C-alpha cells in the first residue's frame, strides 16, 4: 500500500473547482479592512476575524515597521534560549495588567498555544474534560495529552447538565482540567461560564477558557469572557490569539505566576519553537494600546453585528442567535452552501463556507463575521444581497 494513495484518490476539491464554486484559498491582493481586493475586484469582507479593524490601522503598521528596523525580521531562536526580546516581556506584562492576571506567557501561534498548555499540565492519570465544539487547537492539545496517557472526556456542546454527568464519573481526588471556548468560533455562542465555574469548584477542577473570539468582543473594554461575567478571579487560565482582535500573529495564556513559570520551563511548544517575530509582537502591543484608548470600538463591533443579525432574521433566514461579532446563517446542505457562496462572491461579498464534516449534517452555514470599521452601507448591502440570493436559492 502506497502512503500517498489517499492523496491521489482525494478528488473532492477538484470536483468543486470544476463546478466553479470553490471558496477556499482565494488570494487577497489588498486589504483595507472591511473592503479587500480579490481577483482585481473590490469585495466587502464579511468573513474576517479582524473584529476591531486594526490590521489596517496606521499605528499598528508603523509599530511593526519600526520593530523590523530595530530588531530585524526574526528572533532566530526560542524564548527559552536566544529568542527573548524586551518587547516580548513588555507585551506579557501589559497583557497581564489588561486581563488583571498575575502573569502571561506568549506562544508563537494561537493554534500552538493549546498544545503548549494542555499536554504540559495534564499528565498520566489526570483528566482533561472538553466541550465537544471546542476549537481544533484544543482538540489537538487534548489528543496530545491522551497520547501521553492522560484521560480525555468530552461533554455535549455548552451543556452544563451533561458536564455534571461527565464529572460524576471522575474520581473526586483526581487532578482535572475543564477546557472550553469562551465564544465558540463556529456558532458565536458564549459559554455558560457561571455554571462552568460552579461545577469546576464543586469538583476540584481547574478551568481553561479559550478567548480567541472573545477578546475585543465581550467583557469590559473587550477583556473577554471572564470579564463579561465578572469572574476574572474564578477562571484559572485564559488563552487567546493575536490573529484576530490584536491584528497580528501569535498566542498567549494568562494565569497564576507559578503556573506560567511551570509552562515556561516545561512546555515543548514554547521551548522548541522560534519565538514570535518582532513585527508581530510590536503590532500586538500597538493594538492593545488602541483597544485600551478606544473601547468604543467594541461597542461599534456589536452594533454592526446586531444590525446584520436583525436584518437577516427579518429576511427570514435561520441564524444561530448570539451577541458577538459572529453571525452564522444556516443553509443545511453542502451543494447549496457552495452555490450561495458563489452568488454572494459574484455580488461583491466574501463570507466563509462551513460544510460537513466540519459542521454536522444539516448545520452547513455561511459563517459571517463583522468589524467595528464596517459602515452601515456595507452592512445593509450584505443584508439586501443575502435576501436576494436566499430567495433565488429557495432558502427564504
């Protein structure tokens, strides 16, 4: 059997391309935030996680350019050895202050962060308990922990009764970590954090929340899920990414100083990876400063998403209810999803297509997301175009 046999037999992408509805790997030629250039056309971007519109902010771009001039383009080593710059430490300290945490540790990517935390902390005979809809980075971290003989249990999506059932199976004296997205990346729902905290305390479990889609979106001044519920001191660790609100690349985890120090000295994902680049760190620092200086951007983001959410509901679409920057429109069929994407794209709108098996059958969707920098004319055009396309496809 040839190892590459599966590759040669993979034809699904070619089939979709032949139909002219392939939505993936479209090259963006110019990015102004809410409007991008693709294939020589101006397209309204309704699929980016650039929630506060900071990737095109002059201050962020200038900070990245200055960092390259001062430090060069890379660090040429891991944080553990030769790859720590003074701006790495500055960003960690400023994030700790922002999140009201004892300490913060940076990772080179957001995806890598979960793999740096979960298998490092959860070891032989210990338990990781995870929401079934958690992001793929958490799934990867969970599997790495299980591969190292930790126990992995999962509970139904945001279902606290099922979590309680799962916890009842775990010995009371066993070390355990509960992991959940704060804002779930596919549907945009917010975790039931008060109940999650209650169950964690009752069962002597530690709690890790992934705030990748929460920071800059919910909480006081965009400080995330724990802030949203006034539970900053009750969440043991918060992880996140710089590739969304912070307009950069990289990841972080906040928590107790002793826990962060343990990760610094034991996490392979940190020790054996080159550290975040100077430009990425400087951009994140500038974005953090803007978030603190202009908290009104968070309010504008939610107002923009709510405007579209209301318009799509009134048009008759089946959407997943929420109060974040993510507005998913359920289509329910792979073929219709691809056709709808193409019609929206041809009309001048870019959205993300989620199909099976990435989402369950019947939950195929146009996953739209918004920025604080979208103008009302952009948002109204999105709603009106969705309505026209939806009627043409018989969805509404």
